[in-house]
């Protein structure tokens, strides 16, 4: 039974990752800001009794991350798969509109949060079976792939997440854990909007296939949901 942590698990891609993981028999720890309001997650938890543990997790709050990690460590002796999925997109902006507060908040949640979650769970991951840390990033964070103006907040935060992914991948303290960034495609969620190309089911299926197929030599790579390497 694969032991999985998903952040931002109450809606969108995170919720679908939880569903597909429990459908294949995994044990899932579903972090979300307000478990008491996470009705879709509650439904999955009820349908797959014993497989889902819903835990409060605010990824910009160190104490919340620490408490979540303690609760997970109390239930399992090793973690096999961690999806740093939680993120915000506070809109696009031009230079005249950029605000430090928005830049910092977006970077905190989307990039710093992923590092702090990794920090809190690394010891448990190192005790997992073939452990993998998957940072759900975006093509929006690809500096090499950016050919025209797109924005500052979200784009900068995902570029930071990409660099943090490589830092995590090559940090001697994460040895034994395969760390990648992945672009999930353009997905029909609150963030992606209704015009997006992919359903959450298609994207999550791709993410899990890529995660399952990772070998240690994939450490530090940036993939798409289809398993193609993407330029940093
Ligand atoms: N959708 C796309 O087209 C697309 C494209 C490229 C990359 N991505 C990436 O894919 C991932 C999932 O995106 P999505 O489309 O599923 O987004 P979404 O529908 O907006 O869901 C975002 C999730 O993150 C959670 N979250 C936000 N801030 C948080 C915080 N501070 N602490 C804990 N959880 C927090 C939300 O919880 P609340 O309900 O409490 O707000 C929600 O569960 C993100 O990393 C996103 O950047 C998405």
C-alpha cells in the first residue's frame, strides 16, 4: 500500500489525486486548509473507509505544517509519495500594478510552502519505499519556455518552485528521495477555468503515471503530465 501525502487536497487537481490514489488502494493523507468544509474530500473518505486521513494544512504556516507532519508520522513509519500541489493564482498584472504584498504571498504559498512541507516530511520520506517528492509546478514557471510577457506573481512563484525543486533534488539531505517538478497541463479547475484542455481525471492520471515510472536518475527533472521533459 503506497503511503501518499497530497497538499491542497480539497478541490481541483489535489482532490482528484486523492481519489485516484485511493481507487488503486493507496493510503492517503489529505492536507487542506479547512477539513470541516471539505465536503468532496469527506465523500471520498466515506466511500473508501480507512484509506483517507483528512488533516488541516495551511502551507504558509510553519506550525500548521509541523502539526500535520507529526500527525502523519504518528500513523505511518515511512512516506512513499508526496505531492506539493497547493497553490494560489492571484491574477496577472503589469509593472504599474505589481505589489510586494501579492508577490510575497504568492511566492510564500507556491514556492516557500513547498520547501517547508518538504523539510517537515523529509525524514519520513527517507524511510519510505522508493520515495518520491513531486512538486506540482507549471509551464508558467519555465524561464526557458517564456517567450512573451505573462506576468509576475504566479510566474515568478513557479519559477522559484522550479529552482527549489532542483535544490531539493540535489541537496545531500534528501539523498534517496527522487524529487521532480511537473507541469500538470491546462486543467479544468477553479484555477485553470472551464476552457482548459484537460479534465482533472486526465491530468491526475498522467501525474500518477509519471510518478510511478520515476527512477533515481530522474531526480531533478521537470516533466509534463505526459511524461515529456520540459525546459526549465
Ligand atoms: N489548473 C491548471 O490549469 C494548472 C496549470 C498548471 C499548474 N497548475 C498547478 O496545479 C496545482 C493544482 O491546481 P488546481 O488547478 O487544482 O488549483 P485550485 O483548483 O485553485 O486548487 C488549489 C488548491 O490549493 C489549496 N491552497 C491554496 N492556498 C493554500 C494554502 N495556503 N495552504 C494550503 N492549501 C492551499 C486550495 O485550498 P482552498 O480550497 O482552501 O483554497 C485548493 O485545495 C497547483 O500547484 C497549480 O499551480 C494548475
